[in-house]
């Protein structure tokens, strides 16, 4: 059975970049440092502003014949020992900063042997700032008025940039300020470290020209070092552990969606001033690996890279806010690299770790030379050899710059003393070779389609608006875009579009026809370009497939060699690691034993305290149960006593009420006797003898349940009950709400409320002036009479500033009509009353007495008088 061949992972197609045939050579500059001791022999002589000459020192033979050989090397510019830092910056770094502000990338690195002045050239000293602080100062001098607020631009951890609105940026600032315990980086010169204070004098400040005013800018800084071919973030905050110090975590290189290399997980700090940016740099500089060697007291043992990212986005059409479109954000970066110096271990006297550091430094610099050589060979000889960028982190990180992503410039620093002649000779050869490499010129970023000068017009509009509030709008004159695509000139010209006659039917059709012709020509150009691009793509793919096999074979062989070297290095590193780990474990065991002893003592004390608290809790629970039993007995006794007292009071009240009813019954009997005693008119009968009424016995009183009346009440005329006086007769102000009604009121009296506002519908204005409210509702009752209800309430103020009504009372008024009968006596005392005759019904004593008992308590009318409830006008 034939096994199917394993498919090879297809290679990702390269990113399509805008084509640009223009190329610029790598700019190489040379700087000669002064001699340390005047008596030392000098091997370098500056011939002109672009040429230097090397001659061998005494006792050094350059060929077999014993003759001294003098060599000359040319550079773009040579800076002698008297050159100041400002002059160096003006020729070398200032153009790169200009390109950075205009959206282009740049790479600047220093190269040379140990002790040649690379770090001084890049960083400088107080009063003599190097390329790095001057670049930061020029950036912020140029974009200072146009910087966006902090956290408006936000990195997405994938080498991209996002734009946040003002609200999200404000929340981000508050959240980070609350989460960060470390105070903010000082931005004033007085608070800077004395070692870096006053790096640049105010008179040496530079500023870029033609800065886009219609864009907002923000600067991000990251600082890394490449030590032993590993990348470390110098700005990363590591938590210090006293028991086991945690080594710094190395970072890896990744490729973003545009095929640009970046350091994944690297901290990018947003800075708002040159002082703040240089303070961040100096914070990372203190973590950089340096060591004391025989040639240099503070020799750099790693390659340091400061990455300055400038994010810029155009303002919207009003020129007020940043355009919230991620595609419109342009990110340019400038990399300032301080390469470690190449050295010979025999001259530096390195031992142990220093030998391994020197080996890694020389290996990375050798790989840089190899890449430059292959690039030059491919360009000059037309070959297509693979450039081994991945063999070193330095070349792998900056491969995009050599592929045309930005300008590349190198400052070669040399020491003229004779002891460094051999190393200087190698540096000069490398510099001469580097000048022959050409890098594609970066393409200008596309121009935004908005009208230029938006920010200035917006500011002018705001100033004019503050002075004249009655005027609206901005200036009417608007500048047309100054930049036009060069392809427009190749299209047919547009005819005149001036309209002089409203009935002109020739100009517009002619203009439409010209525009259609231009569109057709433009479409043809696009089709031809697409065809040519597809053909080139197919050719490149074929060439790429042919190179894959060769590249894979070479890569496999190189991989095997690298693997063997790595195995040897890993074994050595493993031995050292195990020894350190053994010592660390012993130290950790001692600490753990001490910690265990402390924990055991704490445990015993806590157990003792737990037992004490448990006993106390048990005692409290027993006391609580005893208290509950005692309180339960007290409650039971008290309840029993109150039950007996309540029974006694109820019996006494019943007895008192029965006595009162008995007294009333006796009085009624006496009244009946008085009324019915005399039968002859004009001859009064003597009053009956008053006898003492006999009180009923206890047995008769207790079980008896008598009614309020001794005899059944006959049919009588209904009496109008008295109504209580309305509580609205105070000094409050009322809202008298009387809605419209269709009830026929006739002669029914209406209630009148003094000090009131009468409305047919309540309103907020009326309620705000009063503190009481009454609603008058009239309707026909079931007996056919008009019934009036007064629904009352209090006006209260609500929290929102309005008024609300809380109803508290309902008062009912009813008017009844009664016919007053003639007062007659019956013809005979013993004749039965005629229930149907209304004339003689009022002559019955029992009827009259029963009606009299319906009066309210406290009435001044005596018994036997009839009380008719006639409705009166009453205040609510």
C-alpha cells in the first residue's frame, strides 16, 4: 500500500505593497571620537567632509612585503572630533524625524567597536544631548499644539491602533489612574533625574515644517534590548520576590496583518512631552545589561532599541473631533538602535559569562553583515538568494526596513587610537559595503479627502461665535484641495461649463459626454493595470515555487547545525540552571521550615482560643434557655391576669348599660301615663303618684338582651340626621373643583366654601396656590333626592416640582322633603291606632316617644317634641 505523500504547508502570499521603482542607498555617516590620551598613536585621518584615511600603526605590517598600506573610505558625511551633537543631529536624524511626522518610517542605528562612542552619540550627556533626546524634543515641538488627549489612541496589541471617542478615553484615564499605585511620570524639568536633566538647551530646539494641522497626533514609546539573542522588555514592571527572584520573561517576534514585524507583548507607553518620553527611556536604560571590561568601564552587553510610534488621524469635516475610522489612522515609527560593540575576548579580558555575551554579540553583528552582503549581491548581480533575516533577532526585527518600509541610516563610530586598528578596518569594510545597498523609497500616505484648514476655521468660528452670538455659520470661502492625482492630467480636458443662458441645452450635455469619456478611459487603465498585475503575480509565484525547494534544503542543513549548537549550549545552560536551582531549593527549604514552625505556634494559640470561645458560647446558650423559661412564665401569668380583668370590665359595662335602659323605660312609661291620663279637654287630671321604680334582680339583668325601644316602632316620618360641621372652615386656601353636571338641581342649596378658587378642571397653577382640595359631586340617589358628596384632600408638593392630591375625607349632604302632619289626638284612649291614617299617627304616644329617642345624644329638645332633619348650608 502506497502511503500518500504529506502535503507541504503552502507559503503565505506576500503582502501587496504600492509599487515604487525609486530607491535610495543606505545613508552611512562616520563619526570620529577624540583620543583619550594625547600621547596615544592615531590611525585615522580626516581628509575631507566625506573621506577618511586609515594607516597602520607602527610595528604593524599589512602585507608580506612589509610595506604600510594606507586605505581611504568615503561616506555620505564625515564628522570630525570637533563636531557637536547638534550638527550631527541636523544632518543625520532630523530628516528621519520629518519623515516620521509625515507618516513615513525610519531606522537609525550606531555601529562600531567597543568604546568608540556609540552610546554617547545616541544618548549623550547633560548639556550635550544625543540623537535620541533631540529627536523626541523635535517631535513634541512640532506636534505639541495638535496632540490628542491621552488614551484617545489605543494600541490593539497586534501592532495596530484604534481610535476611541472622548467619553471612552476619559473613562480609560480614570480607570488607569485608579488602578496604578505608582504616581505619574514627572513631566517638568525640575523633577527629572539629575543624570538626564538639561540634555538639550532651548536654543538648540528644532521644529518640523509643513505639519498637518488638520490631524491629531499621539506618541507611544517602547524600549527593548536584545541580549544573548533574546528580546526583553525594559519597560515591563516585574514583581520582586525575595524568596525566589523571577527572571525577566523574553518576548517573541510576530508578523502583523501587513507583514510587518513587531515584538509581541511589548509595553507601549503613551507620552505627552519630550521630558516624559526621555524619563521613560531612562527608566528602561537603568535595566540595560552593562559590564566593566578592560576596554570600556560601562560596556553595553546587549543591543538596545527605542521604538517611537506616531499615530495620527484626520479631523472630521467640522474640524472639531477626530474621525472615528480605524482605516484613516496612520501609524509611523522611528527605531533608534544602539548596537553593542564588536570585540575580541583577548583584548577585553572577558571570562565566563562575558565570553558568552561577546560571542552572541559578534554572532548577531556577523549575521547583520551577512544579510547586507546578500542584499548587495542580489541587487548588483541580479541573483535572488534568500536573505537569512531569521538567523538573528536584530535582522529579523528590521527586515521590513530593508524591504522598503522606510529610510535606513547608520552612524559608524570609530576610535582613532592604534590599538583598535584591526577592528576599525573591519568596521570600515562593512560600512563601505552597506552604502552599496539600496532600499526602496517609502510611498507617501494617501491624502484625506476633507478640505484642508478645518482646524483653523473651526477655531476662528468659535472665536467669532463667542463675540457675536447672533451670527451663525462659519466663513464662506473654502480652499480647494491643493493635491490632485497625477493620472488626471492624462485624461481628456473638461470643456467649459459656464452657463450664461438659462435655456442653454449644449453645455451640460457636452460636459456629461466628456465625463463619460474620462470614466471610460479610466476604466480601461484600471483593466490594463489589473491584467499586468495578474501576469506579474503568476510569474512571481512560479519563481517562488522554484526557490522553495532550494530554500528548504539550505534551511534544513542550517537547521541541523543550529540544533547541534543549541543542544550543546542548552546542556551547559541546564547544568548552570540545576546548580542554581539546587541552591535555591535549599534556601527555600530553610525558609519553609521556619514558616512551618511559625504556623504551628499560631495553630496552637488559635485552637486554645477556639476552645475558650466554645465554652463561653455554651454558657451563654444555657443562660438564654433559663431566661426564656422565666419570661414564658411571666407572660403566662400576665395574660391570665388581663383576661380576668377584661371579663370583669365587660360585665360591669353590660350591667351599667342595662341600668340605663331600665331607667329610660321607666321614664317612657311615666310619659305615656301623663299623656293618656286626661280624657276631658280643659279638665286636667291629677298627676300620678311618683313611685320608686323597682330595680330588676341580677338574674334578670344578666341574660336579658333588650332593644333600645320598649315597643315596636310604628310607621313614622323619616327624620334627617344631623351632620357634623365641615372641617374646611379653617384658614386654609381651597381649590373648589365643580365639574359640569347634567343633573337638574332645582332649588337644592349648594355648598359655598370661603377663601377658595373655583375651577371646572384642576390645573397645576391653581393647585400650586392652595393647600386643600375639594371635589363637589352631585347625583340622584335611589330615593329620588339630590345627594351631594364633598371629596376632600390635601395638596402636597412632589419631588419633581409638581403637585399631587392626597384624599383624606368624604362628606355626604342630602336634602329630604317631609310633609308636616296635623297634630291630633285619638278619640278614645283604648282605640287601636290606624296604621294607614297619617293624620292620627302622630297622636300616638309610643310613636312620638320612639321618634324622640332617635335624637342624638346631647340634644336640648325635650321628650315628646318632633325633630325634623332639615338640611342647612354647611361649610365643608
